[in-house]
């Protein structure tokens, strides 16, 4: 059974204080690993898809990396508007394209 | 591109009534649509997968007679919560996978529907 574990559950950063969010996963065969951002009361907003170990993708202050066991979402010099819950999900070859989500990391960036 | 809408955004109903939630892909055709449920402080849990023109596939523990899914076209899926009870109160979110080459495993999410059953 696919499993996704995100850490930490919550993270508080000062504006400009860089950090990383972790997503550990087990899956029989990885089709893709997804990162989403979710604001309170809203649906997830797509950030990245990573397909194979060693792959990296960047978008503004965010950079996602992937190994065979985990993914990191690096946040460089965060701003208060980056405050949100960041969700990691895996799509396994046996899942029929459905996503298996972790519980998320709640990020708060203070001025 | 890749916009998914849901309607209504929030609904309050009495126990025993049925509620229909619509999910539309606005600028693309969706091969597959998914329905998720999210309880407070929890992550998204997959309820069912629907493909246009065929019956939905439900996850273990999800009652197919209670949560009726109709995938009428490549841009519309509906979820009907029948005889809703307070324990069905939750945030329901749909997602859609674009029907285009090379991106078969992308998923784009709607804004969600907050259901409150009194």
C-alpha cells in the first residue's frame, strides 16, 4: 500500500528564513510525485510534478527535489504570502491515476 | 488553462435531504475526474474515480448508494450525497485529469464545496 509521510506537521519561519519540507514515500512503482499548495477553505493549487529520482523543478521561491524515497520542497527567503499548507501526493502505477496524499505541512511565515 | 470549477461553493441542508455538487473542467476535456473528501485538519481522502460514460470506481469504505457519481460528459461530473446526515458534513473537492498527450497523470483541483448538514 502506498504511504506518504510529511514532516514537520507545522513550521513557523521568519520572513527571509529559508527552510525545507520533507515528504517520505513508499510506493510499488512511482508514476509521479506531486506538490500542491492549499489555502484555508480552498482546493489544492498545483505546484510541481516530479517523475524520477534526481529530478528538480523550480518556481519562484520554491524548489522541489526527488530521490527514490523522499522529496523535499525548499523555500528560499519566504514571504508572508507563502503561508499555506503544502501537500505532497504520490501516484503509483497501481493507483489508476488517483493521488495518495500526505497530511501536509502547515507553513506560517511571519513578517 | 486547466481550470476546474465546482458549484455550489457552500451548502447547508437539513438531515435527510440530498445535495448535488457539480464539477466542471472549464478549458479542457477531462479523461478522468476524482472526488475527494477533506475533514478539518486532515488531508484529502479519495472517495471515487469516474470516467466519462462508465460507472464510478469507489474506494473501500465509501458507500456507492449514498454518494452517487454521474460523469455525464468530458467536462462535467456530479456528486450527489443522498439522505445526508451530520456526519457527511465535510469539504468535498473534485479534480480532473486533462485529456491530452503526455500529461495523462496531471490533476487539477476545483475550489471545493463546503457541505454542512444540520
